């Protein structure tokens, strides 16, 4: 699952990114409102984590512009303000939940999971390829009711390819969606290794290589 974190406090942003990366999340970080809005408008995300006090454009304005554009990505607002009118205003303009600073990272994770789960329940919770079923709510992969044990990154790669079934995904797109921008993976064999592991667990005919392009599930 892919998250966009818009937070101008760089140390806090990096702490959040590293913590969520230990789970099943690839996190893209932006430090200004304008950069965050551009990213949210041009790339698909499962959740936006949005600070209110941002340079160039505050979080309230960013949230309003996203919703006015028709973007329905769940938004979790982060704020140092505890005034009820600020919380009410954020929810009224389209935020789905809020978290007041300082907060525990475990609470942030729980809120993020809840919002992503709710959003996916409204879309397509079960994905299938052959006799393999991916339950995107439970983050579980099964074949004939037997669980296939995948690492978080293997699961994320499989779900990404399934949600784009029939469309070849480049190595760059896979890295962006599974690991998140900022990870220095462009010259490693990480994608190839994960595809090889998935083929051993799922069957070598599930994921196809498209020469000169990348990978797809037909």
C-alpha cells in the first residue's frame, strides 16, 4: 500500500516513514504544501497523511483543493492544534480523521490501517489469479484455503501487479509503489529478487516478464 506523507518537520517525517516502512507501506514524503498537492494530484495513493501547518500552502487549503478536484483518497490530518474548531473545520472540508501532536507511532499506524481498510472495503476487497485469492482487507494470500506465506514487500508487489492486471509495470513504477520514492533501489536487483521469490511461492506462470518493459500478471 502506498502512502503520501506531507510534513515539513524533516526529522519527524523520516521517523514516520521508517516506522511505516517496517509494515506494508511504501511512503513518499513531501515537505511543502505545493509539492504535496502536486504529488497527490498526479500519483495514486491509498492514504494521505497531511500536516496542517505547512510552508507555501497550509493543510486546510490542500485538503480543500484535493476534494474540489474529485480526489477521494483518505486523508489523515496531523496537527499541533487541539482547538475543537480546527478539528471540526478539517473534517468538514473533507479530512477523514485527525491526530493531534505529539502522538505515538503505534496510534498513527492504527489510524492509517483503519482508513485504508475502510477505503478498500468500498472498492474491491478480493483479487484473484487462477486458484490464488488475495484478501486485501486481511492482507492474506491463499490457494484452496491454504495460506501462502509472503513477506510484506512480496505481498505489496503481488497486490500492485494484480490491481494493474494486464498492464506491464516498469521497474521504476514497481519501486515507487512498493518501496516508495527516496529508497535507493534503482541500481539494485531488489525487484528481480522479489519477483523470483513470488514465482517460487505462487508458480512461475503467475507473473510474466515483458522484455524491455517490466512485469505483469495477465
